[in-house]
């Protein structure tokens, strides 16, 4: 497996951060930007999620690697850090087509993660469009890079346990609906509408099988 640091990538601007005295102050600022769910993060660790996803996708020949430590665990918002992590991951994916990378949002790195999302959206679409997009969507829970794709994992992952979250991420990486669909009707739990991505209500039984509530 190639080292994700092997390729040359842009260096972050050492001044590219927003200073806050505490995480609480940073979360307040993020809410003003439009991230209503900035205080909600997954209850599991990046290591736990990465291991659970790899247990699912190993048969696909894909390996997921955790790059969460690329974001600083501080109240300061290092808003270029997520973009730099994405460049590193994309460079590594060009060398190894079966490598995938994830950066998960944690309580400690939320300022850098979400200000990074806001900054990249503003760079791509302009500030007004970025603000509208951010206010109309829940704060994402993770960022995944696989081959030519860069995917945001929805905030719904914050409300589920690691096994369900792993299936959601496995589906996003592989596009194989079998990882995240109803065990009865085989309908994927994620659908795409004009308003964006929609995740259906899910029921889970004691052996871990998942169902659409309408099927149950």
C-alpha cells in the first residue's frame, strides 16, 4: 500500500485558521454559519468505524484507511486542513485504486472539519451559495475519498451505532446497495431527491439485520 504522503501536495497556509478560546465558542460560531448540528458527533471512534468498514469491504478488495489525525484536535478552525487531507488522499488513490481514505468528524476536530467544509464550498460555489447549501443540510459526519470520488457521509451517522454507520460508509464507497438496504424488499435506505440525499427510517432486529419501517 502506497504511503499517502508520497506525492507532493499543497502545503497548508500556517495562518489559515480561525482562533477561538474554546470548543464551545467555535460551535457557537459554526451554528451562526449554518451548521445547526455542529455539536452532534458519532459516539464511536474513527478506529472503530474504520475496522468495522474494513470487515465489510474486504471481499471487495478495498482497504479503508483513517486520516482523521490530519485535522487538529483544537478549538481553532484550521479551515484548509480538510482540503489538504483530501489532496493527500486523492494523490494516494491515483497510486492504489483499491485504497480509500476517511476523515471522521469528532468533538475535538469539529472546528477544523466544519470550517473546512464551509471554506471548500465557498471556494467552489461562492460564499452566498455555500451559505445556502450549508443551512439546508445537516452537518456531515465524515469525508471519504475513493478513486476519483470525494464523498460526504451524512450527519445521520451521528445517531446510529458503529455497525450501521459502517454499512452506510461501505455503501458510499462501493455503491453496492447490498451493504445498506432493507433485508425484505432490498430497497436501498438512501435515495436521492431534488432537495438532496434522503435516508429512510430504519428498523434493526437483534441479529443486526436492517429493514425499512414500512416493511416491518
